[in-house]
C-alpha cells in the first residue's frame, strides 16, 4: 500500500475584489462606451439588412402578393 498526501491552498488574487473608491467620471465613461457599442451594433444590423434586402424583400413580397391574391379571390 502507498500513502498519497495532498495539500490544498487558496490562490492569492492580484486584484482586490472591491474597487477602493467610486468615480463618477469612470461611470460616465463606461456609460458612453456602452451607448457607442450599442449604436455600432445597430449600424451593423442596418448594414446587414440593407445588403440582404434583395433576398428577404423578394420573399416577403411573394408572401404578401399571395395573401393579397387569396383575399381578393374570397371577396
């Protein structure tokens, strides 16, 4: 038989868990950064939608035309 020993020690973190102070300027910078990233995301979404208009626009046009034609036949 053999004996195995294991020693567990917590690893010390280099950064403190809580920031020492609160800074209004840092909060403002963070908020501005967030709104800029949100705006960039909207711009990227708009570019993708514009690029793919020929594909999804055609599909939606065909669906709308078929629904319009069915309603016209029933009336």
